[in-house]
């Protein structure tokens, strides 16, 4: 209990019990009108129960007809107050404070009219430049939303002023080309924000605490720079704002806002330190923090509060575990951004790769099963371990059989790849959970239908995973320097200095990067280059590391890393470029000889020499054991993970959890 993160802090008149907050993070859990649902209420309640000091509810639309999520929280009319008040009451029960973020999406709206400070791109015919009268109308919407928040009982209000939404569209000189009192100097570009602050104060009182969340820099050339961010922080402090919340980026530079796994830890801390030096009010910092880094930040006075968004999606008890120094109990967020993809890009309900219960608090049964069973899990990968863990939590006797000498399956391969250290931490967490739950683990123990027939368990869960897919190519024979990507990662074979990889999916690209670069390899990312108009990209410089192999990828589709989340793909492609990885797309391999591959792209042919050839063309289910072979053992046979359908880590984990949760 001696953690600095356990110490209370004042935000204006508001006393917060510790330094950990859950920041605004949309999850599509309200209904289509934006009203509070039971599912949303229980999701927030579960986070409040985990010991967090302050929760900021997700960006809530102040305009009824403008939203950027299909089910975005709504505060545009009085009819939404009662539902919000219920959330407030539930959170206060846990001695947790609660705020709400007020937001107008502007031209980022996915639903409703798109408006902005300016129509920067003449081709954006659907974006309307607000008139001064319309600006005043939006200002009043923020004030009215604040009044409703106060009526619902919220302790604090946050104004979303970053991330490319409407207020940011006024602040950024890249987006704001106005020639009136709202354009030009920073003071003019900030006028919209200050009018919003005044509108809020006129309705809730001068001492009601307000947070301004903003992108300290948007990481665009000719955009809102850090000097602007420092000045803005000082300006809002002078006008009485209680706290600033530091973020960064938007759009093409969103990797700074929701940094993916390959991005370095705590990427915003340098920005927060600069802002902290300019203000005396509390400063909040977020984005890919770890408990150790968060503690150090507060100890050094680099920021006053630390926000765990994705971390608290993965483990709602993260705050109390940090404060009680039970770090090893924390279910690690792997920074895969599946939560962002599910609710933000796919417009589905919030989902977490490593925590199927997150956002599903009303869906799964609680407590132990009334009927205890003996569950045998065949396979110790992600799906099998999660199935065993959840089955044990439900009170069942669980035995897990894994033919290799270690648990993890493909997780053991993934954690070797650049930036995937958190996957290794998650695998270790699963193993600790299985040990704590007294799951009977059998390593180096292949099991076949006859062995299962002798055991005769009540339930069999087949989680035997997948095996590499092998394309039909003339001359392809494994051995020597021709191997699967799995073999290379497991160091079963010696690899040379001139490698060709057949396959260019996301995992193949990660393998290519691993093979091309030296161990300690890091890039320092800079602003998006507007000069590259067709495809603005993050700029970078190589800080550490160097190339160790020549690597070339051959992919038959139009692009590499198809299906990868844009935030992650942006960083992955930059690393591939920096490591000197070459690639061919829309290209097939027609023939392989001892040290040469023959390529075909439309009517053009070519060849590449190699001393190592990797096959990375995905996987197919391992069907060594089938349902039919076990029909006389038990009627309860389930197939999960890649054994059912090859997918990503979230598919495997969710498969395992869903089956076991209802046993």
C-alpha cells in the first residue's frame, strides 16, 4: 500500500483517492440512440470495483445527429440524464469519482453531417465550414451537455480538444484555414475552445472542475506542434481549467494516440514532461503505460495522474493490483488494439483479445457451475490454456495435455517477434493462472483417441491448434535451407544471409522483420510527411540496430500485411523499410530450384537467388484427432481455436473462454 500511485490528489475542488484513472474510451456499449444500457452500466461498474480513482466516460456527443461511433454515448437531450445518473450512482458506490467527456466529432463524424473549422480539401464536398453563427450554436451545445452532466451527478467534465475532432480542427493550423476571429494565431484558433469553456461555466458554475484533453502535438508537418501545446496548456490554466490530459496525434498519426505493440512503451511521456513544466495544475498522461513506468512517472513528477485505457479493458482490477503490489496477477494488455478495431473500425461491441468477459459482464454466468465435470483439454496453446483456466474457475476438474515441452503453442513463436514482448508476458500470466487454479498439466504428453477412451472424461476440448500451410509449387522440397517460418523461429534449422520469404501476410512480415534486423532495433518516429500526398507516412530515424540479412518477401496479393490494423500496419511498414526488407506484391512463385525461386507478375517473369527460403503462407487446422474418433467417449466434445478455424490470438482466446464459461 506504499505505492505513490495510491496517494490522493486534488483536481480543483475534487479529491481523487489515487493517481490512477480510466480515460475516455468508446466501446459501442450504449444503444443506437446513445442511451445507457445494462451492458454499459455493468462494464463501468466492473471497472469502478477494481480500485480506480477516477473514471472518465467515453466521448459523449453533444449534438444529437453527429457521432463517430454507431452506438456513441449521448448527452444531447435531457432524456439521457436518468441513465447517466444511474451510472454515476453505481460508480460512487465504490468511492470512485466519475467524469464524462463532451465531444463533437466535426468532420470525423461517421454518422450525420460533417462540419469543421474549414474545408481543407476542396474534394471534401460533404464537409461544411461552420459560420460564426453556427459556431455559437455548437458552443451552446457543449454548455447544455455540461448542465446535463452536472444534473446527472458527475464530479468532473472533460472537453475533448484533440484527436482530430472538432475542437482540434480549430486548434490545428493544418486544419484551420479561417481568416476571421477563429483563425490565424493560436489565440484565435483557441477562441472556439475558450468560448466552450465559458459556455460550460455559465451553466455549472466557476468552480466545477473541468479537464481539457488535447493532442500536445498532432505529429503532422505544419500542424499543431508541441510549442503550440505548451502555450495552450498555459492558456487554459490561466483561465481556470483544473487539469490537462496530454495525448497526441490524429488520423494518419494515430499511432501516437493508441500506440500498437511495436511502438515503444509510454510514447507520450516526453510530451507530458514538457507540458508539466509549463503548468502548476495536475497533468494526466496515458498510452501504453506499464505499472513500473507509471509509478516512475508520478515519483519523478513528470505527470500527476496516469491513465490506463486498454490496460483496464484487459484487467479491470489493474489499479488495486498495482496499489497492493500484486503486479504478477495483472492480466497484461498486449497492445494489439483489437479493442479499438472492434468498436472503432468494425463498429461492433467492445472486445478484448485477452479478456472475453470485458464488455460482456451481463452475458456470462457468474460463480461456479452447479454440475461439476471432468474436463480434458487437448492442446496447450492460447485457446487450450484459456479453456482450461475458465473451466477451472467454474469449479470443474481440469486436465490439460500438451505434446511439446512447454505451454503456449503459437504464443511461443509470436513472443520472439519484434515488439511482441507483451505476448510473452500474457503467456506467462496464463501459466501462473493455470498453476494457481490447480489445473493438472501434462507436458511432453501426446494423447490420442485411445488414451482419451481410457480416461473417459465428461468433456473433451480439442485445442490442437494448426500446422503451417504449404503451397503447391514445383520443386518445393523441405530440408537444408528450405523451411517453414515456424522452423526458423524455433531455430530448428540454420538460416543464411540471403533470405526469400514466400507469403506476405501480417505474420510473414513480422517474421521478415525479425530475420532482417539485429536484436536491439528501435526507430524514433516523427511527424507525418504531408509532402507524400498519395500516402502520408510517419517519418522516422533509426536510433539503434542494423541490418543483418537480406530479406525479400513475395506476396501474391496487392499489398503486404493485409487485414492488419492501420495503426499497426503504419509502424510495421516503417520498420520493414528501415530494415531494408524488399518485397514483390501481385507476384506468384512458379518454380523453386536448389537456390533460386522463379517469379511471375502478370506477363513478367524474374528470378531471385537465395541461401534460405521460408514458407509463411498461413496455417491450416491440425486434424490429428476428430470428433468422430471420440464419439463413443463422451457427447460433450468441443473444437476451439485454430483447430476449429485459423485466426488471430483474440479468436483463439475467445473460443476457449466461451466454451468453458457455459460448461
